[in-house]
């Protein structure tokens, strides 16, 4: 009769070693995935029309918010001159036809770049 291999139930130390090995592989895979994700986020941040001093300090959520805001502003700019004669008085000069506000006031335009970036990034949450 050939010797039988011990099963997991018969050899708990083998099961623990395999579980530890699986956990280590899982941690390594997660670390690798996070590294790849971070690389892509920072590549995206480099594409934003902002100084490197600002983009190098952004977290992931800020990168996504600024990217969305930038794409919305680019879309707005690509629409050309808005049709101001939609109503008798027309929309305010700082809004799009859809009512998206680009600048809240003249004060916002005089802010430092970092504060302006924060305003643009937080705009979507003020609606």
C-alpha cells in the first residue's frame, strides 16, 4: 500500500503554513495593484493644466475632482460663444447655458492659485 498524503485536517501546521503563504501573496498582489493605481493617478495629475508644485501634493480624490472640473471647463470652452439671447435679460456672464457657474465673483479670480484650485475642486459639492 502506498503511503497516503496527510490531509489538511490531519496536519494543522501545513494548513497554517499554506494560509500564511496565501495571505502573503494576497498582500503582495494588493501592494502591487495600489502601486499601479498610484502611478496612474499621478500620471493623470501631470496632465492637468496646473503647476507641478500643486499637482505633486494632490491626493487621489482631489486629482479626480480637478480632472472632472477641467473636463467640464474644457467642454464649456469648446462650445464657443454662448447664445446670450435665450431670455430677454440673458444668463449671467459667468454661467453656461446649462447654468454651470464658472466663477462666483471677481474675488475668486484674485485668489492665489492654490485657493482657486480648491474652489474649482469643491464646486461640484456645492451644487
